[in-house]
C-alpha cells in the first residue's frame, strides 16, 4: 500500500479487516515493525478519535509519533498552483510538503471541506498536493470528501458483529440513514461509508434521506436509494446514522425534520438492528438517548475499533516501504 486515501488503495477489504481484528486480539504482535520510523499527524481541523486512535496504533507498531496542529500552530498554507501570495497565506504546500517528507516516514493529513465551493472541495486539492510533493506515503485522517479510516472501521465492526450474531449464509441488510443536525455538515463520512460498503459487496445496502439530499453518485452507485425512512429500515441488521448537507445545491440545510431522528420506536421496524454512528453525535437531535444508551448501540465499540483500523493500514504501508 503506497497511500491510504480511499477504498481504491485497498486490494482486499476483507483481508485488511481481518488484519485489524488480529491486532485487536494481539495489539503488540508487530511492535517492532515501525521501530526507528517517524509518523507525522497534521491537523488542519479538530479531531478526537482520529487523532488519538492513530497515535495509539502507530505506537503499537513501535513508531515515534509527532502531532502538529497546522490550523493553530503553523503558517497558513497556500495550495493553488501559480498563486500570487499577497494575501493571508504564508507558505506554499510546494515548499512545506517536501520538508515534511524529509522529517517523516509516513505523513497523515486531516483537512475538512469549506462547504462553499463544491468543485474545489471535490477536487481534493489538499490531499493530492501532499501526495504530489511530500514524497512519502500519505494517510487521510479525513479529507474534503472521504473518511477512509472511519469506513474501514465500520466494516471491521460489522464483520465482528456478524460473527458474534452468527449471521451466515446471507448478506446483512445495512442502512445508511440521514439524520437532522443544527448546522450543515460535510458529506465525507456518508460518501466514504457508501463507497466502502459498495466496494465490499457483501451487504444488501440501502441509503435513505429526505428529498434533495442525494449524495454524489460516484460514491452511491450500487446502493438502493429510498426517501421513505420506515421502508428503508424494515428488516435492517445494521443502521448507520449520519447527517450530511446538500450536494447539488452545495452545503445547505433544506430540512431539519426531527421525525428523521432514529428512535426506539423506529428500531422496531428492523431486525433488532445494531446502530452505528461515527461520533461526535448530537444526542436527541441525530439519535435519541434511548437508542444511544441501549444494547443496540455500537458507537463505543465502533470508536474503539478505530485503533485497529489505523494499525492495519499503517502496518501495510510500513511493510511495503
């Protein structure tokens, strides 16, 4: 594995997920794999689980970890090619990235979208610039359009739960449902979850959302898409709850209908479904307390599995260097 930006960087999803679960069973089995290797975690935006789980994963592999908050501690970076830097940006990625590539063996980047310019966000300029100029493997800690470590974690969690539930001989029904939120959120997690579940190909996958909340078809193609949440939830084995803003009329909130919040009553439509969310979650807006605090909730297990997803990815990168 050269980089980890999307599902397209993975040759075998099941094998990578099994590797992660093996690390969960034996976290320090490769504790010298990353000896004398340095990993840089660059954050242009806030993080809790991604930041901490990647640090733990890297240290489990014996790597030295350095975290840098670019948005608070560094110079404002310019990414536009040919830019006349007479404004607020101080340093061009062409100058910064090659230096960082000399400091680190692996470079991890977290950069959110602006939600103002769809073409700019969906060009993935930030991630592609670091890939072009750093000269070392780049791992996405969430980009303008995707969150691959979260999505790998989600598949790991689903596979783990299928084993526990003894689901065999059929594809589980997995539903991605839109949820209300107080502000417009990126499409990254929803895009990425759809991309990975479709590429995995081992689930009956349904996406449900209100009218006008369609995601980019490059990520959702292959899924069944319905606008009736109750219909989508019928017989579901797993329900993934996530808000996202509009894609076509980019970055807007058209509705904040509270009836889309997942409740215990709606869970009765499912096959006693396990409920997933990437966190952080707005309680009693996106998900009700009764669901989050119930035995159906996987959010804590899911968040814990972030370590093993990151560890599996970093191990694959280290072994290919």
